[in-house]
């Protein structure tokens, strides 16, 4: 698959020993737009999409809970403080609501143990309960009251308290009640955080959708020639995406964003429209390579009435160049058969002799196989790379496919590609991507 064109080619590309000449060649007619960098890459700056923007809080476990004991009965208050501190909790113990309110504002607590009915405060008995319900509804409240206290159950229900401990207080029962309350606090905090995360994520997706839509409308295509290996005649052009949106230096981050938003096919549709316009306006027939996401094989648009490239199918070579696995199954086979009936030709890249690459060849049965720059470049200097390249060329020819060597930047690389039997060549040495075919 071709590389995204850099601002300036290597020095050798400025003085090619055999500049390409215009010619028809004999590869099957085709048209297509190559979209480089299909593999996901991290986005930069504002387009990065973190899973969450809120740092997770640590789980509250035994020994880490912050407990506030509020009880006007000194002996009971101190006994509860000692029982909870012995379990490893951090405990504040106060006698009145006013001091309790100050501590809650200063330190924050997960659980409040509230002695009943002897809690006294300047504003009345319900001040603390009302404050907790309004300001900190997640804080868990445990009431401590005698079983004979007639309104204990009513207070328990009305206060929103999560537990009741009978007086006289059993230390083990108190510790168990506090631990259960602390765990409930954690669950409520986690649920609230998930809700907030979902809200942040939705807002972020909305913003990124707006960025994506603006970038999509500013997409354009440039075309790099593909030449016959032995004669240098131009036999076709590969279309590359170019974006003028400043935050996307290359199309790769835009394509990654499209996948994250689940809108990758909108990029393919935009490419279809641009290539169809070029096909209609170009007086001289051109063969163009167009690169699509492999998901198009199951989408049901290729080679149908909804496909704007269908009228030009005999001049289109569709390349499924992304390195990931291609889908399989009856629907894929039907799509490929229908494409061939329309006149499309198929190119495949990213094979490189791997198991997944061989599976791509088996599924796609391509008419052309593209050797990427990672295989081709420096093949004249690296004997291992050269042998690997030779095996891939033989494999493609055995399957009846023509071979395009990409990334040719030096005359020595071109010479090796020709000697090994490549049918076509592509790279900065042979022609830079341009907005026109001239």
C-alpha cells in the first residue's frame, strides 16, 4: 500500500533516471482511491478520546473508612469511637450537630453514626439529617437507639438512614453495620461516577462528531502514478486522501476518529463521490486505484445501484489495503462475485507472508498484489529483505496476480524490483502525488 506523500521527496526522486511517460499499459482497467494509514493510531491534541475524564476513586474497605460519630451521651460516644478505631477506621467523635456540620465540611466522611435521641444542636434535632439529605445524599447514616424507643423506626425511615444499631451497643454489631454502610457508599459513588462519565463521554462524542463532519467536507484527493516496471509507462493512478483540517496532519487520525465514532463508511462514501466526479469530468480514460475499508464487503453497497462508481467499474481497481482481517462468509463471496461481474478488479495489500495475510489472499483472490514500502525499501541493501520480496512475488504470480512494488525512492530499489519480476512500480522516484493527472 502506498505511503502518505511527504512534503518533499528524497533527493534521488528529484532526478529520476527514467521519468515515467504517459501510456495505457495492459493491467485490467480500474479506478480507486487509496486511503493510507488505515491502521488505528492515537489521535493528537483535542481529538484524543479518553475512556473517561474522571479519575476513579479508591474503593472503601475495612480500615480505610472515615467515620463520624455524633452522640450527646459521652460514654456511648467514646465506646463507639474505640470500637470503630480498633477495626482500623478513621473516627471523629463529637457531641453536637454544630461541630458535626463543621467536620463534615472540612474532612468528608463515608458513614455517620448518629446517637438517638440525645443529639443536641442549636437548630434542633433534624438539622444534621436534613443537611445530609440535601448536601451529601451518598453519605450513609446509622442510627443508634434503644429497642424501646417508639419513634426509632420512624426516624430510621424518614432520615434515609441505612441501618439501625440497638443500644446498648454491641461493638461487633456496630462494626458490621459500619462496614456494610461503607460498601453501600462505594457502590453509590461508583454508580454516580459512571453516570457522570457517560455524560462526559456523550458530550465529547458530540464535539468530535462536529470535528469529523467538518473535516469530511474538506477532504480532497491527489493522484500518484503507477508505472510499468520495464518501460516506465503510466498504467494507472492511486488516489490518496488529503485533508485541509489543521488538526489532522495526515488522514490516519481522521480515519481513526471515524472508526471510534462508527462512521468509517462515511469516509468511503466521500471517496466514492470524489472519484465519480473525476471519472465523469476526465476526457481521457484513466485507471484509478481506490482503497476502501474491508467492512465494505459486508455493507452491501459495492456493485449495486447505490454505488456511484458502478458505471466506471471497468476502470476501477478496489483495494482492501487495511492490515486487519477481512470478513468471510457467503455474503462476502457474493459481493466479490458481483464486483467482478460489474467489471471491478481487486487489489490486496498488507499480506507480507503472514497467516492473516495469506487468509486475505484466499478470501479476496486479488487481481493485483501490492508489496508495501516496508518490504520494498532498502531491498538492494538487505539480502534477507530481498529474498522475502522474491518469495512474495512468486506467491502472487502463482496465484495469477500481478505485483505492484510501492515505496520506490531510489534507482537501486527500482532495479531490484524489476529483476525480481514486479509488474508495476510506484513511489516518489517515479512520480509525486498531484491534484491532476498531468
